C-alpha cells in the first residue's frame, strides 16, 4: 500500500483504495459470479495498489529550443513545473484448488496533471485511471492474443 506524502494525503489514498475495490468488484461481477467462499472451479482475486505518485513532467518537444529550455529549467528549479500523476496496480487470479496463479497483471496509468509540486493530488486526478482499469477488466479476453 502506498504511503501518504505532502502531495498525496492519506484521505486521497483511502478514497482511491475504496473506489478501486468497488469498481473492480463490479467489473468482475459483470463477467463472473462472485462468491464469499472458494469452491470447485473458483478463482481467488488478489489486487493491490502498489503506488500512487507524482513526478515532474518531462520536457516537451517545443521546449528543446534554447530560450524555452532556459524557461523550462527555471520552472523545474523553482517548483513551478507541471507534475504527472500515476497509479500502479498489480492483480492476480489464483486457482482455489491448487493455490497457483492463473494470470498476473501489472498496470500503470497516468492521471490528470497537477499545476506544480505544491499542488496536492485530489482523487479526481486519478479517478479516470481507475475507471479505465475497471472497463478493461470487464472487456478482458484471455483467449484473445
């Protein structure tokens, strides 16, 4: 579980976790029935948010010209550079009978940018990443290559 920071607070992390749990359960329930106890031919889902972070946005192609490069460098040094937001998720389905993994998934998604490094991340910055992940879980086809 990610740790809170000055930019990503505990309340935001809790909201991200609760929303992810709700959305993933609903997405999986659209494909397969959910049960509270493992039985024959059942799978156990284990998922974890392994990271929520922010990092300075890289230079854009138009910032490579000398004057723009100086401005971009000054913005980065003074903390006024746009910040990227990311969510990292890992999940696996385990065969309940054998306790062996059937499939493992690692996912990184980029949320909405923050104005600068003093802007705190809000749940809304990362919500679309979770929505997209739940949609992908609904449409996932193991037979499609």
